[in-house]
């Protein structure tokens, strides 16, 4: 179930975009999202998600912060943190694409390996490489599409063969190549978490992904 705070954050992003057009606020500072007054700005708007908890109890009425602040917040569940930074418009598309790749490459298993190590086919690894190059402006949309189709074909083949670990890893690699970067980031995060869940715990995977996302954002911020 989509938690109430997710609806709060994405609606605030939409409001901020409108305000930016009116020169009322600056949405990004060096490509990091700023979220002012999470509740007060749209309290009268209709909620699309069933309330699981009130964000006012977590963020406060007048909270301000960045994507990094969301990742660092001690009371927001890790899965919600990842959803927030993967939301459309939350971060630059290049950053979200790099997060997608990093989630597959870096989400850990219990034995010291990562989700990517479950892959048994070169097409998955190539897809991740193309996705990374696309984020850096060094691969075309056509190359990304071709990598996505190849990775998806292998994911299907692994599934049909009952090679479940390889299938989950291949699915995560395929997700990283989805055309919309924000969608790719969220899909890759979820697929990588599920792949890791067969080896460790899904909650531990989401926790690890918070640190992975932080490192990607900080690297982009430094550049």
C-alpha cells in the first residue's frame, strides 16, 4: 500500500513546480530538491491515498529540506525514503538513472556479494553499462532501448527456466533501462530489494539502498 507520506511528498513537488514557474521559490539548489512546508501548501487538496500515518507527526507543519534530508530522516521508513527520491521530478533524470544502476550493482546479499552478482548473462551486465552511459550523455535513446529489450529477453528466459535468482537480477537490470529515469529508479530499487530478499531480508535491502542513493546524490552534487 502506498503510504500517506508518499502522496504528501509528490503533491508538494507538483506544487513547487508551479511556484517555480511563478518565481516564488527555487525548487533546486545545485540539482537537489527543496521541499518547503509539506502540509500547509496544499492542506485543502484531495488525498489520493489512504492515510497510513500523518506526515505532520514525522516532518512537522513547517518542515523544509532536501532529498538528502529525507534520506537522513530517522522516522521515515527506508522504503518510503527511496520512493520519495525516485519520484518524478524529485531529482534530475541523470541522477535517478545512476541511482537505478547503483541499486542493482550495490544492493548487498548476506555473503558479501551484491544483486548484480546473481546475474548469469552478459546482457544484464551490458544493460547496466548502457544505462550508466545514457545517464552520462554517452549513449543514445536507441542504445538504451536496445539494451532494455535484450535484458528483458534474458529475464523472461531465466524465469521460464526457473532460475529465480538470475531472473530477479535480470529483471532489476532491465528495470534500470526503463525509458523514464524516475520509473527506472523506483522499479530497479524494488526489483533489487526483492532479489536480495531471497538471500537476506527485504528491509535490510531497503536500508542499504538509502545509503546507496545518498552516495549517488552526493557524488552528483560534488560535481
